[in-house]
C-alpha cells in the first residue's frame, strides 16, 4: 500500500535535505540580509517535507492533507529560491518544484 | 506579531503532549488491537501539532496552511479518541477539539 | 509514570517556542549577519526540544538519551543568545538555560 | 562541507522511512500486543533519524551530539525488530543497524 507513496517520499526527503542545506549555506553568504526570506522558507519547507515523508511512510489517514499543505510550502520556497543565483538556491528550487508536483499528485490520487 | 498566535501555539503544544501520552498509554492497554487506529492518529496528530506550533512561533508565511491541515488531523483524532472510555483517550479528544478550533480560527484570520 | 516528566516537557515546549520566535526575530534584525550563528542554533535547539518533549510524553525508552543531547544543544544556544542584547535573545537564553537544567535532571534521574 | 555527511544523511532517511513503515505494518498485525514495544521504538527512532538528517544537512554544531543519540536509539530499535520474523521488522532492523553504524562514524569523526 505504501509503495504508491515511494516516489513522493523520496522527493520529500530530497527536498528536505536540499532546503536544510540551502538554509545553512544562505546563513554563510556575504549578504545574509538578502537571504532572510529564503532562510525562513527553507526551514519551514524542510520541516514539513520531513513530516509528509513520515505520514506517507506510515500510510497515514492524513497523508493527503499534509501533502497538499506541503505542496503549497514547496511552491513558496521554490519561488523565493529561484530568485537567487547561488547553486544551493537553484538546486533547492528544483527539489521544491519536483516535490510540489509529487505531493500534488498524491493529494489528488 | 506572533502574539496573535499565542493561544493557538499553546493549544498545539498541549494537544501534541496529550496525543503522545495517549499513544503510549494505548500501547499498554490490555486490548491493543482495539486501539490501533487511535495510536496511529495520535502519532500523526502529535507530529503535525508540533510543526504547527513551530510555524506559528516563527511567524511563518505557511502558518495558515499548516494550521488548516492540523485542524483536519485534530478532527480525525478527536473522533477516534472519543470512542474510547479510557481517561487518556477522553483527555486527548478534548485537547484535539480545542486545538482544531484554535487552528481553524488562525487559518481563517 | 509520565508525570515525572511534566516539568521538563513544559520547559522543552517553552524553549522550543522561544527559540523559534528568536530565529524569526533575528532574521528581521537590521544586522542579520551578526545573528547568523544565533539563527542556526535557534533552529537546531527548537527542533530537538520538540522531539525531547515528544519522547518524554510517550515515556520513551530513549527519553534520557535525547534529554542529554537536548541539554547540550540548549547550552550552546544559551551561550550564543546571551551575547546579544535584544529582548528575544535574552528571553531565549533564559528559556534555554532552564530547559538545559531540566533536561539534565531528567537524564540523570 | 556537508558532503562528508551525505552517506549518513541517506542512512538516516532510509532508516526513518523503514521505521515509520514498520510502525504502521505492526499496527495491522493480528497480534498487535506482541508488537507494542516495536511500535514505540519505531516511532522514536523514525523521529530522531529525521532530526539527525536535518542537523547534518544544516551542518549543525550539534550534529555529532544528535548522531550519537540517534545511534543509541537505532541500536534499541534494531534489537527489538530483530526478534520478529515479519519482513517489515527484518527490513527495519537492517536499516537501523546501518544507520547506527553511520551515525557512530559521524559522531566520532
């Protein structure tokens, strides 16, 4: 039953890792102030992605609800990250977009 | 700004504690099988309540989205817990109902 | 059984909220760069405090191990926050110190 | 800098997924009572593994402390899961052992 979630779980774990890495890298940029919104969204997105992965792995009755919320946060984080040219931001934006698409697919399955 | 969230943060923390306590107590009941759905929802609800508290404490751009999802899980958990007469389930059901109401208030603020 | 944990659970929830609030407030300071280490430790400390609260509420076999790790992170976060005069940092430092003391008491109980 | 963590992050994510899947599968076993300790440890282990992955991805100052605690929980969970013949328990035990070894390597690096 949980196998149907496998691709989405993997996308959530990848996105969470990319967001946490991006948050840490942003905090070490020369102009941290410019990255403030990116850092905040990275932390939020990483946290909810890890919960979404957990819910799906447990085949939770609430998995779809959380995936829907996760897709919304991923969209916000992708949009912000895409504005910055640093490799960690571009990598994070791509992971967020992929995760948003997977979560949306799950939420409407 | 985060002060507007204070009552809801407290309700989320209380609900998370009540759910985690209920999950552990259910696992020690004589008839664990009867409590299986309660345990699963307790774990889910506790996890999302802690994330909702975190998002609100950070004044997150995604706080409302997460509060909405949290209210939905709280409803499910309250409905299941209310079926069982044990004190830990009744206490958890009450905490879930209060948290659902607070989260709904936040989500629509 | 979990009642013995109650004071420590409350200290962990308070500390997590104070850390998450401090992280968000630091990100809105004029000189964000000066707050970079504070933000990073706030996020770490909040996250582990919420897990420690969850473990204690579940009467987990691993509660002491996690409380010990939590005390160590609280010490680091308190030390950093104490360097900054902003009210959110001073409040966070106090919450971290109280949480470290409670977690240490639990870990050695 | 975070690349040194990559293998361990992957082991933590895999272990968290295996533990969450095992918890859900145990709750659907005929004899749930026999699985009570396994379920409790699965939930604990999954939760801390996800935090350890997050801490490493952020290159956290507390990553080693959390990895050490994570290894301890993984040991407990592996020992319990290994007692049960179900495929989900055996798979989880293997993931826990691998994660414990990786976390121990990180903690002493």
